[in-house]
């Protein structure tokens, strides 16, 4: 997927207390952090929803939008937000993928469980996938590492191991 156009999709989303029609391509011109998670009302997933919610303003200041996707419906997303204070912090779109089409297009549909795997994609303003990572369901992602990678990609330069925002890139 790296270097290819991110699959576009139309779906329903629960966003900051309301239902909306969502289309990924409407975010062209911005960086997008698109992350998939297995299911609402689980153990690791609310920690990730909260983690990205806590850094949402930092990502927005960097010109990026956060979007989450799971196989749950927008009604389950709403119930989860109303039930779990950690999840209630999310102001970014929580997209439903009932048929699994979005997860399948991004290669993260677990055909055995029917859930989305824990996949994360960073998409540039032109809609090209620049970064992806898929982890085991038991391992939550690092929002700090995601922000570091986003920042590295935004430099347009060569970033060495353990590069951090503000550090020099490599010279060719």
C-alpha cells in the first residue's frame, strides 16, 4: 500500500456526539491518521481511543486529522461513548464498517474473527499512503510514535533512526 492512493470510502460516522456521513477524500489537503481497531467495549481499544483523543489537538496543529474505524455500528459507537469516559474524550470521527469493506480494502480484515485488525495508516495531503503498521490485537499503538512518524514524513527529508521533531534530517 505504501506509495499508493489510499482507498476512498463513504460511511456513517459518530463524531463528537452526532451522526454524520463521512468520506475520506473530503480530507484531501490534510494529513490523515487512519486507525482501525478490533471492537468497541473491549480492553485495549478504549485506551487507544483515549490516547488519540488526548493528542488530537496536537495532531490538528500539525495539519492532520484522526479517523478511527471498527466493524461496530455508529449506534454502538454512540453507546460506547456514553458508557466509557475514556472514549467520550474522542472528538474525531468514529467510522462504522459493518460490511468490512473498508477493513478489507486496507488489508486489515481478520476473516476468521470478522473484526478489523489493529492497523494504522498515515496518508499525505495528496491521498497517498506513506506509512502503515499492523499489530497484534493485544498490543496498543503509541500515539507519541505515531506523531513522531507523522512529523518525520512532513519534513520531506531523510530521517535517521530515533529521529525526533526539531532534529536535523540527513543530508544527501
